């Protein structure tokens, strides 16, 4: 590598890192508790124990559960119905003031789907975990905040790539993972090189999938326009019904009959952004971690109950759906989550050591001397 | 050749183990999950290993 090329990579690495480091520290710190959101919710009563089921008990109709949720909140409209993945008896009915209500305005009623009784449970959009979530995703700034965080993620990718380029000439003559202790700048550099190079793959995957996740709203909107609209054939400018007349239970059963091997995962009501203005979107999943994420939507008219058909997901929607587990680390049990947390801590070491290296960068002459030394080492 | 002296041997091995672990964990449960854990554990094992042997290579 020529000396000037090396200098350019140094500049790329320095500036791409500098701009995003503080935000990445925020992401690492807030992401740590978010890895265990499910477990924390469980411990704090978010998923209470269910009474033992009586033999031959039949599940209560989803329509009954939705009606019960709306009776308690008469000015709300129904938004979503979903089932707990490892305990499908737990049924969530999400309502809100408008079909396009934001997360903040939503209210979740939790039911035992077997007895139809309401289960008292804390709301997902309250408390400290929700603060962490907002800080981790959109900085309380909605879509612009999400896209800004996505941009920080792209800078991370650039920092990782330039870091790898710089790693090679420096480590040419040194053994892998050399750690020369002490308080010297060199000790920080060794830790930065070691933790940076071993987390390369994980950090790239978590970073890139995080960037893709920030694009969820625009991607789903594009999918609605380009793929779903053709199947639904709705008249333009129509408003969603506040109380859809067709039985959702019947629609789910019809959808299930079409895909007997699939399991209902969640339902979007008309106007929520996933199934046009007049249709239910019934999202069916498989039972492996992979197929559980690659949901197949089936659409049914929310007034007539007539099935409108289903849509095969384009590749980029599949990429979006798979980016969620690969970012959250929630697809292989508690051990993977613990590994995710430990790797998150290693990533914090990368960021902090990088920051120390910048603070202790020294004079311009010293920086030039280090570039010379690196050229010498790479020879 | 000494693996530790090679610039890319261990980084590439650890990177591949991580990527394979990330993907295999997604494919299935049970043994697939366990393989996924092992793949990512390689990152932490590598750090632990060089930390324990740090005296040996102090220059």
C-alpha cells in the first residue's frame, strides 16, 4: 500500500468513527437491556402465569376478544391481534385512537385465549424499557430519527471496513492479539485492534441489519404500493372502517385452511399500513426460527369477509424480516442472548478504546511518524 | 506455520465461525442453536486465550 493510500484510510477511519461513536455508545448501552426485554417483561409481570386449561376447552373467538378490548376502550379502533410465540393462549389485542396511530398511542389488552378472561399486564410503551427502546431506535424523533440512526449505522460499516484495511499493515509483523500492557497509547491500540478484529463479523451483521431495520416504515410502504395494492384492488382514497363488520375469526380460519401447515402469527386491521384500507392482513408463520420470521400474508375483506389472496414477499421484504432476529439475537434461546450481551460489551471496548486513541493522538508530527512506522512494518 | 503469526488466519477463522453461527442458529432449534452458540463463542474464547497468554508475547 502506498503511503498516501494509507493516510486516506486513516482519515476515513478517524472521521467515520468520530461522527458515529457517541451514538454507537448510546446504541450499545441502551441495546444491552433491550436484548433481555422479553425476560425483563416476564420478571416484572408482563407475562403472568395462566391457569391450567380444563380438558376439551375450546378457544374463545378472536371476535369476542376484540369486542371485549373495545368495550373497555370505546373510542379506540382495533389495530392488531397477535399471539405469544411460545404460549399461543396469550392473545394480545392492540387498539388506538386512529388506524394509523403511533406506537406511543397504542394500548394492548391481554387475554387468555382459552377462557377469554383479561390478563392484567403492563403496557409495552411505558416505563424504562420503552425509554431505552426510543433512545435505541428513533431518539424520540420518529422517522427522521430512525433514518439518522440508520446513517450512523452506515458510518459504523465504513469505520469497520477502514479499520480492517488499517489492521493489515499494522499486524503484519505482530502476533494475533498481541497485548502490551501498561498505560501507554500502544496498550489501547492493541486492545482496539484485538476487540475490533474479532467482532468484525458480528458487528457488521448487527450494524447492517440495524440499518435495514431503520428502513422498516419506507420498505413496508413500498411493499404496500408495489405488491399488496395489486392484490387488494381497493378504490383510491377510501377510508378504513372503524368497526370492521366481517368476522375476523372466520377470516383467520379461511386463511389457515389455505395454508394448513402455517400458524397465525398476527393480524393487521384495515388502515394500519399492512393490509390496505379495507382488508384484514392475516400473517402466517412457520415453526422454525427462519420460517417463523418469513411470514406469509393472506388478505380478507374486512366488510364482506371475502378472501382477496396472498402475496409472495419480494427478496427485500424477506431481508427486512430476517434483519430483525439477526439484530435482536432472539432466535436461539437465552445462551444466544447472553452471547449478544457479551459481544455488545466487547463492542463498547472497541468504541471506548477508539475514543482514547483519538484523544491521545498527539501532534501532527507524531501522527505522521506513526504512519511512517506502519509503512515500515508493512514492508 | 504459526497461526498467531499469520495476519489473517485467526481473524478469518473467527469471522467465519461467527457468520456460520449466526446463520445456523436461524435455521433450526436444538442442535442448530448449540452450533450457533459455539460459533459466536469463538470471539470470546479468542479474547480470553490471548489475554491469558499476553505475557508470552510481550515485546
